[in-house]
């Protein structure tokens, strides 16, 4: 009688093929995640040299700094910032963008040095922002200067 019960006992069931595909998919997701984190944390000067990443990096920089200048302009319009404060923050954001996009350390450069460098296209906008920041009798409209800065960032190549 004991021998009759052994016919119901069998080995383990074989794994289904979809487990293999699920494992491979999860492995691909983990590898892609590591690659993304590695690329995301690279410095800007290395990202500017990578063929496909370069365009994504430039688009991300443009969107980020345009959003920054837009928020500064909105804070100025609501009265949170004076014209001098808004001009200073816009100038800082524009100089940071130029540094990230080109590698030129624009944050530390005088306007004359900027005019004589590779980023000379930004000199008129920076001049207007500097005038609005330091000249109390300036006729520079900060919102128009912000729009010019956003347009400069949008069209920077």
C-alpha cells in the first residue's frame, strides 16, 4: 500500500520562461539606473564633450536657468525683490548659465573681460543688469532685462 502513494510524489515543477525574462528585464533596469546616475553626476565639462548627452545637457540647462530667471522676475513683480536685488540675482543666474554652458568662469569676470571673451554676446544683457543693479537713477526695466536674459539663454549655442 505504501508503494501506491509514491506515484503521487514528483520532483519540483520547472520554472516558467517568463521568470527568465523578468529577471533579465530587472537586470537591464538596474544597469540603466547605474548608467543614469553615473552620467547625471558627471561635471559639465565632461558632459559637453559627449555626443548625445551634450544636447540633453544643453536643453536641461536652458530650461533650468530660464525657469530661474522667470521666478526672479515674478518675485520682482510681486514686490518681494527690489530692482537692484532682482538685477543682481538675474546677473548671477546668467553668469552661472554661461559658466555651465561654456566653461568660461563668467561669475568672476569683469564686463570688459566678458566683452573680449567667447561669451561677448552676453555683454549687452549683463551691462543692462549691472546698470539696474548699481545705478539708482537707471532707466533699465528689470522685466525687459529679464526677458532679454531668457532670450539669450534660449538662443545660446
